[in-house]
C-alpha cells in the first residue's frame, strides 16, 4: 500500500470518529433532557431516557396521548415504544419496512410537536421544523433546553 491510501483511510477514520462523538453528545443531551422532564413530572423509570428505544416510552409518558386533529391515540408510551421496536425489527423488509418507518416518523413528529407545545407554547412549529431538518442535533438541543421548563399547558 502507498502513503496516499493510508492518508485517505486516516482522514475517513477521523471524519467518522468526529461525527460519532458528536452524535453521542447530542444523544446525551436528549437523554438528560428527557430524564429531567420525567423526574419533574414524577414519571417512574426515568432512566429509560438513556436507552435508545426506551426514550420513546418516556416521550409517550410526557405527552400522555398522541393527537391527530380531533382524534387521540391513547396509551402513547406503549404506542411509541412498539413503533420503535417495529422500526428496529421490520425496517430491513423492503416495502413493509418503508411503511413502518414512515408511520413511525409521523407518530414521532406529532409526539414531538405535542411535547414542544406542552413545554414551550408558541415555539412548537419552529422546533418541529428544526427537528425534521436536523433530526438528532435539533431534538437533542431542544429537549435539553426545555428540560427545566414547567409544563405550560395541561393536556
């Protein structure tokens, strides 16, 4: 092998390591934010915020119901948890996986909208747009910033 190939491999390794570390930082911000919100609301097992699928359960506990206009999906914690597990298990199946992922993205986006509305009314649309454009970065930062806010609107 020549030195040029080693340089490319070194640069790519550094690039991926940097973004891996940045991703972990934003994940930690999200977990800290969700755990703080859950503790303030007296939600048991707030440590689930640190588990990749478990944090969907905490979001569900924080919002109670998922609202689609005048329709409400009760038991949001279990719905989001099962949707997250469904994505994990079914996303590899070509057509079914794509449908499951799309349904999950819609459910999670609606859930984030409600979470943002409950903790900072008036900013929920901006926060949701930022969360869609910059998913991991914006969600981590926004939830971390909202962690000390009081519940502004009762469900």
